C-alpha cells in the first residue's frame, strides 16, 4: 500500500468587506504549509513584503502547487475554514478552484465529546504537547491586519507555529485513537 503524501496547512486572514448584520468577508494574509514528516521545511507566504513580495495570487499559486501534489491535506478546522476561504480567494483571482481532496481535520474529525474545548491550542495543552502556538493579542492582530512590517512578521510566526503545533497534535491524537478517519473535502 502506498504511503500518503500529507500536507499540513494553515491560513491567517483578515476582515475585508462588510456583508451587513456584522458579517464580514475575509482576505488571506498568510499561508503556511509543510509536508508531514518534514517539519524543518515549512513554507510561509505572507501578503505584502516579508521575505520577498507576495500578492494574494502569488501566495495561492505557490500553495496550490503543493496542494495538488498531496494525497491528503490536514489542518485544524481545515474543511470549514481554511479550504473554503482559499477556494473563495481562488475564485476571486480567476484561478481554478481547489480540487477535491482527502482531509484529516483535527477539529471536525475529533471523537465526539462534551464540555471540552476543541481549539487547537487547548487540545495541545491538554495532551501535554510542548509545541506552542504564537500568541496574538488584539493589538498584535490589528498590527498584522494593517500589514505593517512588524505585523507581517507576527502573522508569519503565527501561521508557522500553527503548523508546527498542529503536526504534533495530529500525531498525538492518532497515537491515542482520538481522531476519526479522514474525509473527502469537495469544493
């Protein structure tokens, strides 16, 4: 049986436009991804000037190149948050939509539970994992969403730390039998 090529991914996004009644649209400000088993090779692309200039279309194209090579994509709440937002961005830039993909979602595929926060940060803490998610205060998020040089640095660190922590979390959930089977995501 062939070993799956699994891509671990996370996005950061900022509010972009108002839809009314308090709802906003969003814009992808960062994408971080890494092949599972190769944690030292995390790629992160940030909107604006951070380790080179990237606009939204450039970030998407680079991520999708690896996405299309993956047999499965994993992340925390990836089927309900990251992939739909990325797919909307693909549509906005006139790019082909994301293809359907086998996914392992550490929030949605977590075994049923009650009275237990299923946030990535909480699960990692509960399981005693040493990998930490970069904390962002409201002030940090405001800086990040303004795309200032310091804000872009914070955004990149947050996205990379999400991927690092997520890889450790998924591995531990699988080890303990707490994660259900992967499911197909269809755009």
